C-alpha cells in the first residue's frame, strides 16, 4: 500500500497526475479492491471524482500558474532594466575616462612639439656631442592649453578644470604634489618626476550618470593625468 501514499498527499496533485497520465489513473482505479484499507479507499475516492470537479481544480491550478508566471516576468523585467542601467553608467564612465586621458595626452604632445626652445641651440650649450633640447615654458604650456580647450569644446564640456606644468630643463626635474589628485590612468600619483624636458597635463571634468542620479549622484568627476617628454639625441653632450 505504500505505493499509494505519495498519490494522496494533496488533492490537486492527484488531479493533476490524473489529467497528465489518464492511463495510469485508470490502472490504479482498477487495482483498488472493494475491501481495501483506508489509504486505498481514499485513492478510490479521488479516482472516482466527477470530471467537472477535476476540471474546476485544474482551472484553479492553471490560474495560479499564470499568476506566478506574471509575477516572475515582472521581476525579470525589473532586473533586466536595472542591469541595463548599470551597464550604461559603467560604459559612460569608462568611455569618458579613456577619452579624457587621450585628450590630456594629445595636449602634452602638442606642448613638447610646439614649445621647443630652438634659440637655446645657438650657440650650443655644450660641446662633445649633439646639443640637447630644452623647452620654452610659456610656449609649451600655451600649446598644451590651446589644444586641450579645442578638445573640450568639441566634446561640449565647459565646466572643467586643468593644470598644465612644464619641466623645461635639459635633465627634466620633479614637481611635488602634482598632479593634485591621484588618477587611475596615466603616470603620476601625486609627485611628477621626469629625466627629460616634459609637459604634464592634469584634467578633471564631470560626467552625467543615469542610474546613479537616482541615488543622489547625477554626475561623477573624472580626473586624468598624462605627460610627454622630449627625447634627447643619442650621445648628446651635457650642459
């Protein structure tokens, strides 16, 4: 009789079993004898219920299933929307940071390209090899700032801050406390050092967010730093 016990735990489960496996239901019905035990009589009662009663329970079960599917669908849609919002913010911040670093790098390259002090080569500062190159601080800084402003205008960003520094000497140098904030991309985390004439560009600008705006952060500040140096000729003399 133990094989019938699992079939009588819940009425709707037996009715569902009977609908899904009609042949098995009829087989069990035939196996129930007139003098069966209480468990067998309960199984017999279940198998002899009228079709309309079984249909009513089946309809209730199907309605319950539809309700569960609707709730599950709504939850999944909310999760997908949340995931999409997170990806939008992550992509926007990463793309803005990469763009900002490229802009700072291009500005630094413009500084060392247009800020070379050619007048320092006449007369040569030393003998015994090719004369080294140094930078004109004002020209290098202005060239870097001009290109940086052009890039920010093309991007449509006006509320940004920048700090351009120049190491003009032949052997470079160092600037303590620069860049002013640690940055994730580019060289430098508070003390900039170079062994050659160089231009450093620090840039900070806001980026609008989507999901984070709902938790009180409509913008995130992006800070980047890039630098470029002048390669001295091989065998250059030392002033």
